[in-house]
């Protein structure tokens, strides 16, 4: 980091600390390394470390206790103001909002990802999803950990703090009991695994168009609403003609890239 600007060093330091938390390298409740150790390891000044810690503390991920050190309090940003604001909206509106955030994050991640981001995403999808990892088919806690790790890393790679904070707020809201009981996964564990891998591949290649399409498809098969009669309500109601036109457009784009 020695040759980079102060702003770049601050951003890289903040991204590193966030990644340590979101990947579970620093577990919730654990004390993080002391300031001098972090400064030496990252090759930055202590003031840069303090700035990053303050930033993460302001969104609830870290907490500094005088005389004891700095501890991980959450693996995702939290905002009581945003949570209260989102209470006014229906579950259908919340899922639509989540979809927009995810698609934009995939696009920006493909544009701004670093080798470290790619390595972290690849590690996150290296664990093959099984039926028990999907809340619709088994252990919800395990699934939540795996899904959170992947999606939060994607938002880190997007390098957009506002997107990441909004996503954390929507995730927290969707986890409320009243919403959880109405949600399920449209896809099985195998399809979820394949979709995650497809997104990572597009991000790795820096192909933002493929990343957008891959994430949009994933959102179609990710969280969906269950009606009282157990009918699945898709996030987007597309007609057969709509689907045909989308597929034709994708085929044409791939053909142009292959011949261009």
C-alpha cells in the first residue's frame, strides 16, 4: 500500500477489516488484533486503522471497549433507522428492493473486484451446498451463514458502502419472524450452488453483463413468497413471450462476443 494515496489506503484498509468480519475470520464476539499489529500488517498508519475501526463501529459491526480492546459485534452493518423505515413496506416490495440491490451489486462487483475479492468469493462457494443448507429444505442457520457469506462478500467487492448498508438493512428486515414464515427458496440446493458459481465466474472475468444476468436469474430462484395455499409467488411475473425475448437477447449477445 506504500505507493497508494491516503484515500486509497483508507478504502483498502476498511475493505480488509470488513472482509475479515464477513468471512468469519474474525468471529462475532471475538477481539480483533490491536491497532499496532494491524498497522504493521497492512503497512498503514495507526490513524488509518482508527478511521476504519470508527467507520465499522458506526454501523454496528465493531465495538471498542476502553481498556479491553475492539470486538466484533455483527457480521453485517445494522441500522435501526433503516429497519424502522422499511416497516412501512410490504414483503413483495421488500423483495423487489432486494432484487434491485443484488443486481446492481453484481454489476459493480464485476467492475471493481480485486484479486482478494475474487479469492474470497471463490472460497465462499467452495463448500458445496446440500439440501440441509437451504432454509426451505433443512437447517436454516447453516444456510443463512453460507448465503450471507457469499452475498456480503459480493457487496464488498462492489465497493459501494451505500449498497452494502442498504442490503444489510433489507436482510435484517426479511429475517423478522413475520416475514420468514412467508418465505422459501424456489430453487433446490444444486441449482443455488450452480447459480452462485455462475455469478462468481462472471465477476472473476469482469463481465458485468453476464454478472447482471446471472444475478437476475438467481433472484428468480432465491427467496420467494409462499401464499396461504402454498402457491409460490415469483418475484417477477414474466409471460412466456417475455422469457423468449430475454433468452433471444442473451443468445445474440453471446454470439456477438464470440464473433467480435
